[in-house]
């Protein structure tokens, strides 16, 4: 009984589930071949857990008693001897937890113990709160594993391209689960689990902690429900549900309601999609080889009973809670029936397939299209799943293609309604209320569905029929002589729908039709087709149908209307003196017409955003002149909403640099923003007035946002240097001033009707600042006042905008103050973990703020240097000092702390954490600031704890990354993974630069050292021991330790080599610095056994990242050298000996054995060296490390240039060189690129313009050459570094370790092997000369030791009998014949003569190879030669004559 009641320390409700999820992930997403077998075992073992999904172990009287007595009798823990007493408090908590989740008492104890163990990972939470997280995390792991297993099934919609046996295994396993009633269990759980109920229960028992804990718990619960629902969805996609399961699903959906905003939540959306996929037969059209098998599996086609039951259920059922949902399901069913009726041999089902029309009629009557738009497509999860989008796309296209009569009926009804409205308007009555708007809703649905295109599917292409000849030339130009391939029938029908709906368009559906086109024009190809449609509609051949004006949906009609409107408004323009003109009612246009104009402007924007051809074609059209008309309208008095749309359309035109350049001049000319004040004019005009008087009064700012967006686009496309020349001082300054002073500095004090708009304004204006500063490079001429002539007088020209921004950010200006206060507000808002309106925009605004500070830090040194050299009377302070200033709101210097707090949100906002880490890394170079920062960071206990947790969380981040479907990993996922990786690199660089400063510094605080006492008194512990938090040191060791138990070695070395390199460097720095060395080495040796577990995997092999790999090994070997030296000094013989065996043995060691040194070890190594069976020998580790350093180096091809002068280019390259972080001199490629491009741009004349492409090509050749050259320098540096470290390790082994740990003859053999190998490598013709000095130094040390070892051995009296002496030569049997028996001791030493001869020969070769240039190398080599020659002295010969004399007398 006792064994049954033993406690599993990993918590049976969490640990095993975590392992399942890990294994499933390894097998399915990470594609690890070895994980497949493991998965099979785990699934067999845990099948009951999947079958009884989420069921908890029940409460039990015996367990209750046992736990009750655990404070006196204790409980047994699996895998540990004896029992463990539990504190009273823990027992109380266990009973609370057991009641809360209704789980067995022992399971509750396990969760609490696991919570205690995991507590360091959750700073600030008690074990009970952690236990709550672990409970739900276990559930989440099971749900996610189930979903992943179902996704990998064999089926009709997708394939994960896994091995057939793996797919068969998961398909078989999940089939068994389905037979046990999986659908019922999932639907029951989804209905039962409710976040609010769970929270109420937890709240009652105080089971909720900080905001972050609440957010994490609610996320876990939501993810459980979501994954369960999605596993049903995945099942239905791959193989449809059976009859009973389908009915259960329909039963569940009958009771569903919508969220507050009218959309379905993620769970119900997944369940609806599951049902729609059950009715999906679109895969029949694809001719895949497995199609026939799938048709037999499809109950829709094979089971009459299935169709009968589902049909009657959908036909006769009561109204559902959501009629729209019922309508959607009915429409899908009607289309499935229609699809079946078109297949051969289905006459038996005729009674059902006849009813499809009636079913569709029911669906349309319940506003199915409106429901799909408002509840399905708008749902926030809809666009996150590609197969949702595809299914709704199929639903709509099926309706249009399979039910053409129904569509025609909708159109006729719309025409009829339009006539009635028209009549009632003419008679002056109210239009009838009961009109149906089905066609409108269908069009709006199509427009909404294709508006976003996150997976670049461009599904809307099905609505365009490219190969239909339009007046002999197709859209893509004339296809003369090309046989037209007939497009598929469906595509013809759809494109006909798009065209015919536009013919004789009734005014009621004019705007919906434009919105539909806007959706269908979303994508590069679609936009092109849509542009052509509008072009053709307006052309002459249509006129006979439409009467004179051409179709109302055409470019011709639209631009004509705009011009008329403009003419009309210009006539009414009052004189400049009448002040009130802005408030007159807008003339000549009804609300409906205005909406129509806006819809067409949005359509235009969409088309020209996607298609550059359309942009240029419209812009250059002589009659339409869109840009001129739009700018004209902007000067008139029209509603701000319309002005905003006009500006957005201009911004879309401005994407082309050639249009942007002229747009700047036009903007300046029309004075949209007044930049020239005319003295006679009493009052300001333009956008500034609109903002201050109209928009502020309405508390809505569409115009300001659109203007910022326009400037943002134009700044990126082309930047004007002499804007406004001739009328005012030229330059961008008036625009910058308006954006800074009127928009940015006042954005917080304005009133907003829509709370989110506040952050939208901030985001868009900060984006302009960011772009301006990003593209600014301080130049010497910016610091000299430039004078220009204006109306006969000299005036000072404006500075570039980047200069002005730098000046404001390097002073305590209102701009900097607002940016810092925005950062503070941002982090406060994020700390609430609650959604609020405009959250995304706030995050973007904060990101731009942080990026501005980053850019300023990068450019300030150059800026300040140039300012010092110039005569300008400006004062600036370095930004890092300004950040130390006092925050006016809190009266503390907490700006940097606020920036660092963003690291705490690294999981939810990786971009912000990245920018924040970059700023901290930049600031940390300054020693004075370091001391101050440590004070600020540690001043408040709770903030200090959070900052530490933030840094650690960012370093741990890769554990947090969920498995993305690797092949489908969207661009965004890849980008975020890259950002997380860069953040970790910045944090490690911050630690490295800080460790070089004097204590106290940031690194010591982050790595967990004492700040108040001397650093060397620190006692490092594992996290959680003696209240020690989890620090960055634990995170770094964790990164390096992953994978060291297996054969492949540390995972990080292969998967993130740069990260691993920096981790090894941090550890080396800790071991090398006198203050931190003691505590660190002690901790690594005792708690982690770090060096042994790492060194056994040397040498690392990673050809792609050779430089990182060499540096990783260098830092590791340097750390090992320190360890060997320290343990030798402290006489810790067993440690030293264990490492020496690892590095020097040439017998295979038991893999990963715990070789505690002892007698048998001594014997083993002797017999190891004196063994003849060479087959079992392995290469000594110290030699295989040397093998992994490749002495040869590829050199890039010399430059072949046609245009540039070779010598000058070399000179320019030399001028662009700078020292990088590691102190290597490399060429700055970006700077070089700028210099060369400026050179090309300076060329004048036609000839230069013609050759520009060739010149640009040659520039790219030069840049590639320089990149290659940089890589060469870095690679040589890394090889030299690795070789230095290797030499250091060898020298420490020979000089610092106790001599008696390596036996005399072993010692000689080791030196012999190393000497021969080193010589072989350096004497190779390919070997790089840069490595010679290091090798020569090593040869010198080795020869000295060889000489010493041989001479010591010769001084020993000979103890060996003739038999044993034989061995010494046998070692060399490869070189010499066995010695004659009658003369036992011939050679000098156990190493054997021939080896000595070979060494001498190689040494002489080396001396001959070095030319006169290598002075130090030659010194080392001649020294080696002298040592070598000393070997020949017989021990009985005197050293010198002097000594001889003394002896003789």
C-alpha cells in the first residue's frame, strides 16, 4: 500500500504531460528521427490520459488520512529513500488545492512540491500560485499534444510531409481515441471550462496573484479550450466526423452565442469551421492519387443514413440561439447537396439533392452573408488560420458557381428595390423599411474576406479571368499567335459575376460593389486585373450600352466626377478676406455621393498600392491628372474625412520615387501646410488651422493622421533637399516643426472621442521622426551656416531634419521629455496586462521612441565631434547623461529603469525588449554610469526583482518558443525568433562590457554576486537554495548545458553558435577576473560539473559557422587552463587528474563515465600507453582539438574593375576601416557603400546616366569583395585565438600540473605526438603565415619540456630488466627495427631515437621555411633547437668544462 501512496516529485498532473508535449514536438515539428520511437512508447504508456481527457485522479479517504499525518509520519517520494515530513502549511494548501480542482490529495501535494521546485522560474509567486499554473500547464500540454497528433493524420486537406510510419502511428492512435468518444469529451470540456468560473473559484481561495499571474492563468485556460476545439477542426479537415459526432457538433452549435462585439469567439469559430469541413467536398475536384480512398471514407457520399439524418436535423430544427449561425450551416449543407448532385451515380439521393434550393433559400432569408461578415470574418482569429480563409472562400465561390439562378434572383430583387426607393424619393415618401439587402451583404462579405491576405494566398485571383481576349489584346498586352488556354469553368463564372454586377448598377449597390472590388483588388496580380477592368469599362466600346457617360464604375467616370466637383467648389471659393468660409455647409454633394467618392478613393488606393504600373499609368494620364485634381480639392472646404481619404490616396501615389519627387514640389506649391506667410494675409490657412480649429473641436483627427502618413511615405520614397527654394528658406524644417510642435508635443493634451486614436496619432508622427533620423548621417557641412539668396537678401538655410532631431534629443527639450514620459506610460500600461483601446498603436509608438533613443546613441559621438570642430554656438549633452536626469513626475532618476522594465515583457513584446536591451548595451560602456545604474536598479526591492526576472526571461526565451509549424512558420514567426535571438546577444554583450568595468557594475548584479560586501565573498547557489533568485548566470549555464548528456554535445553550439560563443566568453571572464574567479570556479566545479561535461564534447564541428566555433572552443579551453592551474595550486588532485585523463588519454574512456581518479585509473593509463592492440586506441582529445583548427585559409579573388580605379578603391577601403567590438580592424561596408554611391550620383552628363546600372553592378562586386575580406580577417583572428588558447592549455598541462600525475614515459609520448602534429600542420604549403608565431612559441615550450623529460629519465638508474626495456622500443616499432637482445639499452629514452630524428628534421624544415621577416619566430625556433641538442648530452658527461674541472680535482 505504501508504494501506491508514494509521491511523484515531478507531479503526475504536470511532469509527464510536459514530457509528452516535448516528445510530440520533437517528432512532429522538429522532425528528430530518434524521437519517433520515443513517441510510440510514450503514446502507449499515456493512452489512458488521452482517453480520459482532462480527468483528474479522484479524492480518496486513505490519501486524505495519509496526507493528514504527513507532518508527523512523512510521505514516501518516488526514487528517494526514506520518507519526507511535510510542513503543516503545505498540508493545508494541499487540501485547498484538492478541493479547488477536485483532485486527489496526493496529486495536490505533488503539485505543491513541484511548485516549490519550479518557484525560482516564477519570481514573486508562492508555491501555491505556481502550482495553479502547473496544473493548467499540464492540461494545456495534453490538449496541444492531442491537436498536434490529429494535425499529423493522413487526410484530405493537408500533409505535414512526415515519414509514412510516423503518420500511420498517429493516425492509428487517434482513430482509437475517436472510437472511445473523443468528440463528446471535447465538446463537454469546451462547454464546462469557463475562464470566469475558474477565476471565481480561484479568487475565493486566493489562488490568483499579480496581474501577470492572472494573465498567465487565463491564457493557459483559453489555450486549453482553443486547442481542444482546434483538434476537432483538424480532425474534420483530414477526415470528416461520423454521423453521431456530426449531430453532437450541430447540437453544440445550436446553443452558441456571440461575443460583445458581435463576432464568434475563437473556440466556437473553430467548431463552426469543423462542421463546415464535414460538409466539404471540394477535394473531389483535385485529382490526387489518394482521392478514391478518401471518397470511400466520406459519409456524405457513401452513407444514405448520414445524409437523411443531417438533412432532417437542419431542415426541421427549432430556430438556433444565433439564426445567422444556423443559416451558415444550412448554406454549407445546401452547397454540399448541390455538389453531390453533380457527381455521377447519385440518383439514389435525389430526394435530398432536390431540396438544396429550398435549403439555400432558408439560409439567405436568415441573412447568412451578413452573419458571415459580422461574426466570422471579423473574428480576431479568423485570419490566423489559413484553412479558415480557404473554407469561407470555397463557400462563397461555390454559391456563386453552383447556384447561378439564386445569384440572378438576388440581383433582380436588388434592382426592384432600387426602383421602389427611387419612386418613393420622387414622391417625397420615406423609403419602405422592409427591403432585403442580400446582394449588398454578399458584396460586402466578398470585400471584407479578401481585404487582408496574411498568407499571400491571393485567393481572389479566381474572380479574374485573364485569358479572355479583351478587344484583341489581353490585359497583359496582345497575345498574338498564342493559343488561349480555356480557364476552368468556375473561374469563367466568377469573373462573369464580377463584370455583370457592374453593368447598369443600381445606385443602392454602387458603394457595396466598389467595396467588393476593393477586396478583390488586394494583391499584385489582382490589382492589375482590376485596374484593367476599370479602364475598359470607361472606354468607347461600352458607350452604346450605357449611353454617353460610360459605366459609372470606371476611371473615366470617377476622375470626371472629381474634376466637376473641384470646378464647382472653386466657383464658390470666397475671397481670402471672408474669414468664416470654412464653416459654410459643404456645397454640391450629398452624404451618399461623399460616401461613393470615399469608396472609390479607397479602391484607387488599394489598386495603386499593389500595382506600380497602375500608379504610373494613372499619374501620367493627360486627361485625368489625379494628383492635380486631388491637390486642388484639398485646398477647398470639404469635410475632413474626405480630405483624409484624398491624402491617403496621394500617399499611395507617393510610393513611386519618381512621383514622390514632384509631389513634394506640388505640396509646397499648394501650401497644404502653410510654409510661407504672406504679410497681407490676416489669417493662417492650411492643415494647421484644420487641426487646431476643426479637428480638435470634433475630437477626431483623421486629417492629421493622413497627413503624417503621407509625409512618412514621401520621406521614404525621395527626400527633397531644396524644398520651397525661392519662396522661403529652403528645407524640410516647416514640416518638421508642425509635426513636432503641433502634432507630437500636443498629442497628450488634446481630447479624443475614440480613445485609441490618441495612440494612432502618436504612432504615425513618431514613425516620421524615426525614418528621418534613421536616414540621417551627420556631415561636416551641417555644422556650418549655409546662406541662400531670397528676394535680394541673404538668409540662413534650414538644417537637415535629422540635425534638428539630434539637437532636440541631445538637450532637455520638451520632445525628449515627452518621449521619456511616453516610455514610462507605456510600461505602466503593459504592467496592467489588460487590453485597452489602441494597445497595438501604443506598443508601436513606444517602439519608435526606443528606436529614436537608439539611433541618437549610435550617432551622438560623430555628431558631437563634428560640433566641437565647427564654430556653431550650440550646446548638447550626451544622451546617456540626459537619461540619468530626474523624472519630473516621480522626482526620481528612473528613466533607465523604465527602459529596462520593457525586458520584463520580452515574451509578449519581443521588439520592445530588443530595443531596450540595445539601449542598455550602448549605455553600459561608461563606468560612471554603471555605478549609478546599479544603485537605481537595486534601490527598490520589488523593481530590482522584476528587472532581474526580465533579463533572465529574455535569456531563457528559446524555451518559451512554442513549436511553430516549421514549413509553414509565417514570416512573422521567423522575424520574432530572430528578434529574440538578437535580444539575447545584446544582453550577453552588456554583461561582457560591464564585467570589464570596476565593481560594482551591472553584470555583477545580474549574475548574482554580492554588491554590498566584497565580490569575492559571494557564495553562488542553485536557484531557490537559501533564497537565491534565478540569475543570468543560471540562464547562461542552462543554455550551454542543454544537450550535454547526449552524444551530440551542447545544442546551442550547433543551433545558435554566436549565442554560445558569448556565453562561453562570459564564463571565461568570470573565471579570469580575480574578484569573481573564486566563487564562480567553486560553483561550476561543485554544483554544475561544468568543465568536464563541456570538454568531453570537444572538438565542436560546425563548418558553416567556423569563426564562432573556433571562438567557443577558445574560451572553453582558456577556462579549462585556469581550472587546471587553480586545482593544481589548491592540491585538488582528483579534479586535476580527471580533466587530464579527459584531455590526454588515448584509450577510449567509458563514455560519459564519472572517472573519479583512483588506483585503477593510474594503472589503466599506463597500460593504455603501453598497449600493442592499436585498434582500440583513440586520438587524444588535445590532438583532435588541434586537428579541428584548419591552418589553411582561402583568400578572396583580387578585384577586376572596369570603371573604378583599383588604387583609389583600395585607398577608399582603407579609409573606411574601423575597429570592431573584438578589436579586429575591418572595413565598414555600409559606409563604403554610401561613399561609392555618392561618387556615382555625382557624375554628370548623359553617358554617366546610361552606364549607371553597370556602375551599380561594379559597386556590388566591390562590396562582396570587402565582405569576403572582412570574413578572412575575422577567420584568421579566430584561428589565432583558438591556437593561442590551445597552446595555453598545453603549456599549463606541462608546467603547472603536478608532474607525478602523468607518468614519465607517457609524458614523453604525449609531447612527441603533439610536436609531430604541430609540425605537420604548420609545414603544410597551405598553412597561413599569421599562425606561425603561436606555433613557434608552442614548439619552444614543448621542446624544452621534451629535453627536460628525457634528461630526467636518463638520470634515473636503470631498473628495468632486459625484458621490460624491450617495450620502450616496441612503441616505436613503426620507425625502428627491434633492438638486438644482447644490448638492451641502446636508445636515449623511452620515446625512441627515430622519433627524435623525425622531430629534428621537422624542426629544421620549420626554421628553413621562415624567412628573415619573422624575427621572433626564428628566436623561438633556435631556442627549441638548442634545447633539442641538449638531449644528446649523456647524463655522465659534465654540462660544462668548469663543472668538469671541479669534479676532477
